[in-house]
């Protein structure tokens, strides 16, 4: 083990997604997106793996993406705060419906393109490198409804029209790109990742989800091919929600259950997009589950030739699996399932906190893929208390981040190649899984609440000053 820790040029920063922070959901010609039609509040959790017809009904539900934290109008103030913390990198996503309001127009919406130009120019002003996610849990509602989201092959071409427009426009401003956010959640949370819902018990569910993922894998390869032509210096990665899956006990049945789940969830999508082929175990899995995929001539060659150059991950929790799950259940809210791990504590939202799991995971992924890794999301959703003088003492958040950054540091010292760390989300935003304001991640507090009150004012939490020191010291000062 060498003493070297984070390399020079390590990309410290933060990550957000357009629909969770921008608001201004109909401004300047933007169309409706699937995220705009997804209700906020606890009901959302049930919809993630189930069905919703994406009809907007404001008499029944709230829709947090409509206002979010109004970053559309406040990005200058927010980027200035990120710069004050010393960000080297800011991961954003582009709202597809701002650029192609219905997804199928022949010309893009200039005002939408201009908005992101302005954001990139603002980042350049502070030497902050953008990392851009092309598709982060949303698509134009029209496309989603007409084609049932990514289940239709037609959507590949619309996505490529969108990607090509971005590449042509921003090729001199953006070097690092992610084609899809958490592409493996196509298999778990289709309404977020694929633009359509399907009931858990639906017989066609598995086939539909894997078929839709196949379309995204082809779109990923074609986007890489496009990027190589338009911006040869750009680097395109794929992003997966990642977790090590532990067996509950050394009972071989538990070990096998965890092993299989890890392949299905943590590895499968990265195997396809980074190794460039369907893994050998897929054939048997598909046969056992009666899944027949429509894979067209040329798809396999494309996937093999145009592979993602780095693997970005989000990491929030590990998962523990047991063959016989009766009497055991995960803490309510754990969106990845599994059973409660007695050695770990959970966040207020039931996500089991496991910094050592990140250390293990980084080794597993680097060992398997041998490409650079990027921690594109990691953070703690928690309730914050504002003191009478306006201060917010979020030592729990600092504690969480400190332990996770130490875990990354250890892996880096053990020669795992890590490009950067963009903490999720550096400013309070609307949560993806529950559509709430109350689940706060930020170094920056936003005065906005689930009952609709609040004026969007920004203020610094204790963690703001802590992260500033972390970045200033390139990860040496973590106390
Ligand atoms: C990831 C998503 C993000 C983000 C994060 C935290 O799955 O890519 O969009 O929101 O999780 O989840 P949540 O907001 O539900 O707490």
C-alpha cells in the first residue's frame, strides 16, 4: 500500500438532477416530462416499482418538480456557493423536455439550449468542470405516453436526436458525459428509469424491463459512436446504482442468493455496457424467466464496439440477502429490498448506512471492469433543524460523508482508480424516491417545505464549511 491518497485533479464536487432542482416546469417553451407527472409525497414510493398512468391531477396530488428549488432562476447564486466550497466538478442533468418539448420536434428549443449554455458559462467562470447526465429519470411526457417509454425501439432515435443536439452545442464546454442515470434501475424502478410503470405481478414485466434496458444499451452504444465523431476528446461513462450484496449468513443458500442478486442488480447492466456483451449467465436467467428479447442484427456488434469508458456509481447503502426471507424484512423504505443487516444502522428513510461497503464495492467493481470509477452520488438524506439564529448543525451528515470519503481514500491508496466524487445533492432538493423536501442532503439549506411554505432562500449548514476544508486539502483534512 502506498501513502498516496487522492491524485491531483481529483474531481471533488456535487451532483443534482434537473427535475429535482430546476423547477420552472413550463418556462421558456419547456414541455412536460414524466417527472412532472409523478406525484410527490409518500405515495411515490409505491409507484416506483408499480404502475401509474402519468396523468397530472393537481386536485389529488402535489408535483414537486414543478417548482423544485427554483434553480432555473437561481443557478448563479447556487453555483457561486458551490465555487465558495471549492467545487472542481458539478454533475448536472439536462432536462430533455426543455430541449425537445415533446421529444419528437425536428428543431430544438433554442431557449432551453441557451439556459444550459448559461449554466456552463457560469461554471467555467469558476473553473468548475461539468459532468453531464443526458438522461436522469425523465423523458418528454409525450414520448413516454405515445411509445410506452423505453419499451419501444423508436425512442432510441429520439434519444439520439437529443444527444446529438447536446454534443454539437456543448462540445467545447463539456468533456465528461453520462448517457443514463442509474441504468440498472430500469429493472427495479421503471417509472423513473424507463418512463412507464408496470405492476409487480404483471406476467410481461420482466420481458418488458429487460427489453427496455436493451434499447438503452443500444442507445448508449450509438451515443458513444456519435460522440466519437463529434467530440473525439470527450469521455462517456455509464452510471449504475451500486451496492455490494451480502449473504445474511454463511449458509450456502444465503450465499448463493446474495451472489445471484449481485449479478442481477449490481453487475448485469455494467457487464453489458462496459464489457460490451450480454454475460454468459444472462442466457440461463432469460431462459428460466421466459424472457425472449428482440435483439436486432447489428445490436451485438454496436454494444461490443462502443463501450462506456468509465463506470459512475451512486452509493447509499449495502444490501443483505437471505434465501428464506420469511420473518425478515428490510427496514421500510429500503428501495433495494433485502433483509435488515443487524450490524448496520439505517437512515431516517431506512437506507442502511455502510461506509465499509463502499470500500468493498470499489474493489469489486475495479477488479471486474478495470475502468476508472467515479462516485457520482453519495450522501445522507436527513431532517435538518434550523436554530433560532439560522444556523444548522448537521454533524450527522458530516459524520456520514467523512466515513464514506475515508473508505474511498483507502481504496484509492490501494490503487483503485477513482476519477472523482460528486456528493448528492450539495444543495437541498426534492427527493427522487419520495418526492419530498423534508429529505435533505445539502450543504446548503433551502427554505422550502412540503406544505408549500418557504421562500427558497439559501443558507449554509455546518457541513458547508467542512466540505470546503475537505476539498481545499484534497481529501486530507476530514476532521
Ligand atoms: C438516486 C438518484 C437521484 C437521487 C438519489 C437519492 O437514486 O439518481 O436522483 O435522488 O438517489 O435518492 P432520494 O432522492 O430518493 O433520497
